[in-house]
């Protein structure tokens, strides 16, 4: 494997993410621009990072709209503050 090879992200479904947030196991959230939309990365209290995934299919959960991703983090996970990583987004793009 080369240094440029990416490993698959560790995925966490919404139900488990809610439980970890309630228990204090999630310490930060990042809304990250990636090909195809926005993803949510969650930082654990032990220094790890997990990506919010779908319940069915085991895929990374993606939103085409930043506002919808932010609303999901607030309403579904109960996280009131998040960082924004926009390196792969250009303001003139409607979607990624």
C-alpha cells in the first residue's frame, strides 16, 4: 500500500452517535466538504475520529446542502457547536 492510499473511515450510525453524545463520549463535530457533499466527523473523548454513516448499507452519510447537514447535527444528535472544514468546497459551487 502506498502512503497516498486512504483507509476506509470508521462509521457510526445515528443511533449509536446519539448514545455517545448523551454519554459525553463525543467531544467535537466537524462538517467536512468532500466529493459528493458534506459529511459529519465526530471526535471521541479518547482522541479518535469516526464518520457518521448510514444505518443500512454501511456507507458514509452525505448531505448535498450544508444547512441540512448542520440541522441534522443539531436536531438529531443534539450537538450545538461544530467546526466547518471547507478545503474541498468552492463558494460558486451549488453542490460538491
